[in-house]
C-alpha cells in the first residue's frame, strides 16, 4: 500500500492501548501516512481492541461499521487483545481486511506494504508464548495526560483473566531505556505522565531492577510537572514506594489498587496473590503518609461462588477502608479461564444488582473525598476538550475540577479554589 495516504485510529480499552495506538500512529506517520479522524474518509483504519469486558465483539463491530460508513474502500486492520484471542471471530466481520496478533501489531507498516482490500481477511496471530519482545511507547495527541508504557504482559494468571493469554509473559525495558522514552514524551510536550502497563509493579524483574528504581530516576527529570502511577497490585505496592511518593517532587498522591473482592475465600478462588489484611495495611499506610491522597479500587462482583454472605463480607470490608472511588466490574465468563470450572454461578440479575450497590457506594466515597477539600486551593492541569462551556482538569489527588472554558487553556496548570460539588461528579472551581 503506497504512502501519502490517510490513516485513522480507534482505541478501545485501557491506558496501555492508548499508548500503543500512539506508537502505531507514529510508525505510520514516519512511513508517510497522514493521521486523520475516523470520520474523515481514511484510507487505512486501525482498530486497537480490548478483551476485558464482555462487549469486545460488539465494540469492535461498531468500530468497523463506522469505518465502512466513512470510507467503504478503507483497508481495516484490527489489533489488540481481542485480535490475539479471537482472530477468526474478527475475520468474519464484514469489512475487516487484516487481523494482527500481539507478535505482529508493531510490524504494521510492513504488513500494509502492497496491501489491497479484498473479500478474504488475513489473520496473523501466532502463539502468545512466542511473544517476548518489549516494545516501548507513549501516547500523544489523544489526551492531555501522556500514558508511558513501562511494562507489558503478566505472569499472574488470575482465574478470571485472559490478559496473559492476550499479551504474554511479563516484560519491560531497563530503567535507563524507560527514562529515555519518558524524555521523548517530555520533549513532545507532556506535562503529566502516567506510568502504565498490565502489571507495572513487576517492572524490571528480568533486569534486576524495580519500579522504585524507575520512579526515583523519573522524579528528577526536568521539563515535566507530574507523574502518576497507574493501577498497581497491592502485593507489589511496597512500603518504600508509598514512602517515596509521599516525599516526591513530582509523583502525585494518587493510587489505584485492584482489590477485586473484600472476601478472602473469593480472593483465593480468583487466585489473587494477597488477602484483605495486606490490602488493608496498604491503604492504612497511604493514609498515614498522605492523608490527602486519592485511593481508587477495582472490584469484581458476581464471581462464581460469591454467595450473598460473601458479597456482604466484601461490601463490609470495602466500607471499612478509607478510599476515594471504586471501579466496579460485573463478572462475565471468559473462554479458557479456570473460573469457568468454579461451581455456584451467580445469576446475571444478581450480578447487576451487586454492581449497582457498589456504584452507589463509590458515589458516596467520591463525594466524601471531594467534600474534604472544598474551600482549598489546588493546582489543576486542564484538559484540551471543552464540555458544555467548561474545561475540566485534575488536581494532584485526582479531584476533577471545572472552570469556564474561556478562562483557561488546555494543558495549562492553574491554581484553583474548589467551591462546590456538581451532582455529575466534579467540583466547580474559581481561578486564583
């Protein structure tokens, strides 16, 4: 396929996917492709998929349909976790021309050479156990915050999760290589960098290095205002890492720590590598060192064997924690996971009801977190996009703040007084 054509990208799923989409976009730009919006009749459309939710198929189909509406002759490539797990399923979607698995997606430019749209879909996936290379990258142009890919893959094999099957074993670059990649992001204009990966607490293991080694080196970089650590397993969130963030120049007081269940029996069935006592100790240490910190929690409801009594135990444990918000996921069956062998399936309506219960708890936790800072002044990094005449941004401890859009530019950090909580989930502020 000749260069000087237009390429569009559509990303589904996590921060890591946004980072990898940007890497693919830069690769195509270097090969002569102009990046355009999906609705601007692109010649090539790259859809980066996710497999975490049970809507992977529907979301992929919708993206392909949108691409075909924009340009019926567009060459459509599907990559990402869903492409690795279900390549033949994707190949049956009308309009898809090429499906690339985890080992081939970063060879996209080569696969587009001489490619022509035909009625036959090519799939190149390969065995995930053969994927060993770590490809670094960072997001750019998609959002104000930059997602820096520091790690990929996972060795944990939790009983509900397909990510190791989709991304392979845990791997990362060295501290020096990762710092160099961060420097590229800073040169590109990043003011806030979020460290992302599948299991970032496992960073550097193959090189005899640790995530703490990395954050210590990143903290002294010039030209960037903020760093954040994205989701990190509680058993890998060490005292030393918490203590470092508490005194850091640039790492923000914000932690996102997957819990998945507040019942030890369910955690055991999930094959998680910690129990509630350890999780509680992590939250307590953060609160002791950083009372103002934001603490986010992932929870799965309706896991097989989660009886009403176990759900109540989980709910009570979560209520006992001093957290800031929840991300609630309803369990859905995943092919090739060991959770399928666990008896006592929770009926879907009950799963949905439990999800609603925890989402209501999350709203209360978030409001309590916000109320503690009303009347205070905080530095807020504002997003580029406007919403209803407002420009949104985030404080260091992840409070979403809005001011009139005309008063501030995107990617600016401004001091704001936090005035009142909006029912839709942010704080209205006034520039100081």
